[in-house]
């Protein structure tokens, strides 16, 4: 029986309308531990302040959509093949 891996990102509620997304790969005293701050604007919309340079939206419907997008971005970046490096240097044009 296979176990699910530990989640890397966790959503923590700070106040009734504010959350942070933490990267559990880093210790709590590491600045990279906090990925984003999420603020509830209305019942149907949240705004995100990214603390990392991520190509993601700043407005979502729910906080859970923000967490899903962060996890999806991580999975897509891991899914790419490494770039092959040629064994010989390029030929000079004459």
C-alpha cells in the first residue's frame, strides 16, 4: 500500500479574512517559508500578494484555488525534461 507524500504547501488562516501559504520545505524562520498572503475581498473573491516571483494571478474565487494553482505550478515545473547539453562545442562559422 502506497502512502501519499507529505504536502509541500500549506494554507494557514491568520485572521477571519487573511491566510498565508507556507512552503514546508523551508523552516519557519526562513524568509522563503511564506509563499503568499491571501486576503478576502468579498465572499466570492480573494486577492493574493505573492512573496515569490510566480507567474500566477492576483485574484481568485477562493483561497483553495490559490493553493491549487501553487501546487499545479510546482507539478508542471517538475514535469519538464532537462535540457540536453551538447557534448561538443558548436562549430565556428567561417
